[in-house]
């Protein structure tokens, strides 16, 4: 149940690192829970948070007319280039290219 609660927290924070980090501090025995989480899901909680964040970005790119800068701000990135660099590292394409052809 604690692992599922952690997974739900990741979903609820939308992968926002600052909110995720703040809420993780309230979890007793987070280090052992992190290890169990990684065993169950195959990725660490922070990796799952990044995946969640990128999935939200993909949804916003497809479903909204928001600019790349606005999406970066929505997802808690301090600068657009940080978002673009992370998105490219995870997906292999820039947000602009991915928006034009999400397949």
C-alpha cells in the first residue's frame, strides 16, 4: 500500500520536482520505500516522476495551443531550454518536432 501511495503521489504532483521533493520529506523510511518501488516498477520514483512529467508535456503539446515556453512553465521548468533539453533527451526529439509528428 505504501508503494501505491508513493506512485499516486507522483501522479498527483505531475512530476513537478519541487513539489515531489517537498512531499517525499513527509514519507517515513523513504529510502527503503524507494528501493521497493524500484523493484516493483523497474524505475526509481524520480525516474517515474520524470516519465510522468514528459507524458503530461506530450499531452499538452497535442491537446493545447500552448507555446513551448508556456508548457515549460506549466511543468515547473525555470527555463524553456531546460524543458526542451530534457524532452529531447527522453524522447529523442524536440518538443516542436514531436508536436508536428507525435508518432
